[in-house]
């Protein structure tokens, strides 16, 4: 798990993400259009989750205000390619911090600074799946969102 340091070189995170996005799309034969790239860039501006309307505002600041439907479509594309994740409890989006190829990750959400970090915990997801399966439930998708304080905020409080 990588909880981003408070003061880190975020332009590196963004650059890594954009190059990963280019590669992912190329490999899958889909196109990272300028619009999709712009939406991804706006989501990736910080490690906090951002709602669709804030994304539209961020894009409007950069130039023209996009139609909501184009932003929603771009988000759907980015979600399908694992480049952003939806934080269901906040109806907001966060850029994926690392390549995990369709494997689910638990989301750790800091209540104080809003930072979201991803926790790879395959054994937890597998455990839930088999526990549900043992009760005759066919699991399709499990989302785990954990709220709390990141270590920087816990120290500051
Ligand atoms: Zn960063
Ligand atoms: Zn991710
Ligand atoms: Zn925090």
C-alpha cells in the first residue's frame, strides 16, 4: 500500500498515471482521446476523491465547459479500464495509483485530508467471496471502503 506523503512530487504521480493510461489503452486497442485524457488529468490533480461536477468545474477553468454527458462517458471509459475508481460512499472518483490489472483493492479514505489510498488485500477479497459462496451467494463485485485517519493526520491531531 502506498499512502502518498503529504509533500511529494505529485507531477510524477500524474506523469506515471498518464503514461500507464496510454499503455493500457494501446494494449487494449482503445483510444485515450483528448477528452478522456483531460478528464483523467482533472481526477488525478490530487489524491482526494472528486465528484463529477467538480471535474466539470476543473475542466471549465482550463478552457471550455464540457457537457456533463461527455464527462460521464469519459469516466465510464476510465472506470472500465481501471484508470479511475469510484468511491461509492462519496459518489466521487479517484485516479488509480498503481497497476493492479482488474484485481480489486480496498480504498482507505482519510476523513481529515480526504486522501484516498489503495490497499491490495487479495486474501480479504478471496475470503469474502468464499464466505458468500458458502452461503450460496455468487459474488460479482466487492467494494471495500475504509474511513479513518492517515498517519500524517493522526499525528497532527
Ligand atoms: Zn501524488
Ligand atoms: Zn487502483
Ligand atoms: Zn489525512
